[in-house]
C-alpha cells in the first residue's frame, strides 16, 4: 500500500468520479445533499486522504454524524487493505513473535483521518449492514488501553456488538474504519 500526500490532476478527477458514482448509488446515506456541494468543499489534502481510504478498499461515502458531514468507510466488510493489524504501536512492539506489518493507529496517522469511535460505528450501521463477516477496531478509551486492551465491533444477528481483545492481537478478518470531516 502506498500512502499519498498529494494527487495529480488525473488522480483527483478519477477519485472524484468514483466518489460521485458511489454517492449517487447510495443516496439513502445522504438525502438532501448534492455531490457538487460536497466536492466544492474538499481541499487537496482531503482528496489525498480520500484517495488513501479508497486505495485501502474503504469505499468512502458521505454520511451525517452528530450534525456534521463526513466521508466514512462504507465497505461492506472491514477494509481489506487495513486488516491483520494490531491496535497501536505499543501493542506492535510488545509482540515477541508473529508481528503484524503495522498497527491500526499508525495507519490512521499515515492515511490522515480519524478512527471511528463506538458511537460512530453504531451511527454507520444506520446506513447499511457492515461487518457481517469481519470486525473493526474502534477508538479505545485510555483507561482500557492502559490495561492492555482495545475495543472492536461487528454486526451479528441484526445487532451491533462491542468486544474487547488484547491490543496486540490481530486477525485476518479484523481491520478498522475511519472518517474524514468535510
């Protein structure tokens, strides 16, 4: 995976076409919002972040959370390009063997967005059924993380579940989702 900080004109156009197509396909996620209004608000830096979300198979789309517009990862399952990662750098360094290549929080920083919180994750689920076969790390409160744990969510039996695991664990079906405020 190559994280980009700046896009060429052609890359911007291709990305905007992809985002617009997804936006128009899933109008139920953003009623009464026009794509041209969203696109006009995007800076070059935000476009690079969206490119990184797209290139890691997050399928970003516009949703409203807490009265604000965000691009959020709307891939049906946890983004494939962000799986098999432990929670953060401290957890990665703690592992003695079979270390994953990266951590979720390091990738959050590299990509340039925010990891979904539990509340964000529950809001996302109002726009579709996500993580029916996978799971996603969510931002973990410091008091839990200080004890070595981290939180993740998935949706099973038509219900969103919040779980815990050691922050140093990683699984091929667990990744993470992010958001970018517009």
